[in-house]
């Protein structure tokens, strides 16, 4: 594995969204199977976005979700990730974001995200953020 993607990037990558930075676009286009991972909480967050209508698709939600995550390694929560997420000295309280940051740090994977709150943590506990 080379990178961990934040939730929004799964949707953006699938749709070649114009908001992808040139650097992230290059990383995604040059990746091979096994390079890209997501935290297990990303699957839950994508499902919430589908149900709420934040992500709109022309397929059944389950079909879209299965296809969206098919090319990623889904990293499960571990006790170390859970403890790291809970102990982050970070004002941001979104549990999914904390979990994603902790997963990237624990696996020593650069985190691909546009989220400025996550960029603020770059260098904290070994976290590297790329955009």
C-alpha cells in the first residue's frame, strides 16, 4: 500500500472530478492494484452520503458502493487505531475523520485529502498529508 484516501476522494476518483489536484490525479492514474487503501469507516461514511443524497447515483446504492470500493484495500480498525483516534490532540471531533487520520498514521501511509483540518495535522505523530 502506498496511500490512504479520505472519503470524498473515493467519490471524486470514481467520477474524475475536476476538484482533484493535479498531484492526486497523477497518483491515482499511476496507481496499480494494492497501492490505494481506505479506512473501514470510509465505507460507512459513503453509505451515509448515499442515503442522505449527498452522493447521487444512477445505480442501486449497494451496487454503486460495491463498485466504488472494489479497487481499494479496506483497512479494518484495530485497537491501536482506535486508541490513536481517541487520543489525537485535535479540536476536530468528527469521529470518521479522526479514524481516517489514525488509520493513515498507524499504517504510515500518506493521506490524500483536500480537508484543511486534516492538513493541519501533517507531521503530527508521523502523519503525512498530500494534496
